[in-house]
C-alpha cells in the first residue's frame, strides 16, 4: 500500500512539473509585454541635461533661506539675520547613470558667497552692519531614483543627498571689527552648520516637487484628434545601464469612443543598440497597426464622392463601362454617380530594412442616385493597395507621408466581371493618387507627439529601418529652460522656508536684539 501511495505521489509531482514547464514560456511572455515605443537617452544626451540642470541647481541654491543666528558669549550679544546667497561657483559637477534605476549628480569643491546683517551689543556699545562670508570646499552628492508611478509616468521617486562644507570665513568691518574677529569662530561655525543643513532640503524639494512637475508635462494618455488617442504609459520601471537610460512605453492608439479597448501586441520588440546620438526612439509595427486599427474602429476610413466631386473623365468612363445597366434604368440615365470607398479591415504595417509599407483592403461601391428615388448599385468591387510610408520627426511630432505604390481591383462576384473592370484600373488609381491620398496625408500631417517633457525638442533626426521596427536617432536641445517650464506649471514659491536647527556651539539665547 505504501509503495502504491509513493508511486502515485511521484506521478502527481512529475505531472505538476511538466505542466509548469509547458506554462513557463506563456508566463514569461505574459509578464513582459513588448513596448510599441521605446526611448533611449544616452550619456551624450545626459551631458546636455547636466548643463541645463546645473543652471537650475544654481538658481535653487541661490534661493536658500536660513533662520537667524543669535547667541551670547559673556557680555557679548550677537544676532545674524537676512542671510542671502550672492554668488555661486559650481565649477566641478558630474551627472551620470548608475544601474539599475538611478541618476547620480555631484558637485565638488564649489564655493558660495553670502551676505548677512549683523547686530552686536557689548555693554553699552551697539553695532550694526553687514558681513560678507564665503563657504569653500562645498561638496554635494545626490542620488535620484527613477520609477514608474501608478499612472505609468516617469517620476523621481526618491532622493538621497549629502552635503558638506570644508571651510568658511567671513570679513568684518565697522567700529567693532576686532570684536567680531574675536567672535568669528562662533559665528562662522554656526553659519557653516546652518548652510550645510539647508542645501539638501532645497535640492530634495527641487527634485521631488519641481522636476517632477516638469515630468508631468510628458504626455501619457492624451487625444491625437477628434477620433483617436494614444497611450504612452510606461510598461515598467526604467532600466539604467552605465551609459544609457531605456524607457518602454505602451505606444498604443485607441478610438476615443472606446477608450478602454486593448489591442494585443504580437509585434517584434524594438531593440536599440546604438549609443552615438543623444536620444533614440524606436517604433514597432504594433505602434502603427494600433493607429490604423483605432481609426478603423472609429469608422473614419471611408470616403464618399458624389455628383460634381467625381472627376469628369472618370465619370465618363464609368458611364461607358456600365452603359448597358444604366440604359436599362431609364429615365434615371442622367442621375448623378456616387462612389463609396471604404476600408474593409484594419490596414497592416510591415517594416523592413528596405522600407515601410502599409497594406490596405477596401471595397468600392458605384451607384446611381436618382433624385427622390433609392440609389441603384452598378458595381461593387474589391480593392487591394500597397502604400509606401515615409516616417520622419519634426520637432516632437512623428509624421507619416504615404504614397500609392500598388493597386488592384477585382469583382467580388465573378472572374468575368473582374476582366470587364480591367479598363478602370488606371483611372481609379489616378483617382486615389490625386483625390484620396492628399486627404489622407492631410490627416497625417499633424503627426503625433513623442513622449518628451515640454521645452525639449529633437534635432538632426535620422530614421533607420530594421526588421519589424524603425529607430529615429537624434540630438536634443532645450527650447525652454527648466525654470520657464516650472513657473508655467508650478507657480508656487520655488523653495519653502525650511526650519533650521541650532548648532550646539555657540550657545542658544532667546534674547533678540
């Protein structure tokens, strides 16, 4: 009996292991949804961000506020107030990637010039004036953690900061200059402590509040036009290597009437290997397929031409082709023609190293429309077209220019009728090229915005085709500074007045002068 139970348990365990092995590929695929759009920022792009970021940090440090410093030593009472940063020298700075989700920003051997108001009371002598001070050997080390928030937006989720000041000295003037020089050890030590305590809170507020308000300008889920929208939510946390930052976006279009509709992504995942340019943007076939699927679901891939909108030469040819049918419809012989061209299935995109192509299947209904009477269908033919697509970036807008390459019509009813329609092939192709294609390209002219923050644009774009996806390599430039974008979307005061802790020395005294 025990032997039978042991054998049964072994068989069950083996069956479970076999089932797990069969499901493992599906589980891996399900947990890693391929992106429709991928962005890589390289070290060269980070160098540009560092230049703008350094200006921003300098502005933030200039806005540091500190509490008054006051105390006494024997009969000397002093008060230091109205501390103001006058100048900063941030010569040595660095911004680099740190795997797996971090950016490291450091400033070394910087100097900060200060001016503050002094008040001194010694017995019956009272002195008031200003003091110029300088903090040298200022070192700041910050680590920013990047992550995807609940809305699928890139955010700075955490920051660690360390700041130190190696030296600080002050210059005194006035009638009690000698007294101040005697007390300089207490005053300078206190000011050095207070200043070092305010650097990190200022940078934490700048990162977690102000810089995140800039990242809020990146489009995540927005409308492209009155028919469709696009979902640029991040699929997962960013991946940081030593020389790049990779962001995987969903990159799926959706019809506005069905915003929750999902389209499964079975396309090849874009792979970016290059690091020579500042930024690379990759788009898979899924990105373009979802756009055409959304337009198809929205019901806008159709066009109707009637009466005077039908080119005259084509109308004459159609009337001659269907003369027998029209003649039998007397007295509706002179009724206007109506052409209805409608896409029958979502178009499909194919990206190859040789180019980008779009295949479209449609049907064309040709009818007579007698006034006051039901329309009479003359023919219903199927159409298959192949369009070449030129993809390019302009500013932050991805645009597509389509051109008709191949065209074929045939009857859905009989081979004999298909043969009779052969004479219509050339004029109908001309109709598409001269009438329909300009309408389509006018719709795609606006393009769709790439997920970059406001104030940052692409320059010197180069498009490269691969098997199943294409990449756009480009450089970046700031059309707006960080401060300008922040003030537009976050008009509140840039730096809060953080309370300062009193130093252990000099001793504290609540007496204010």
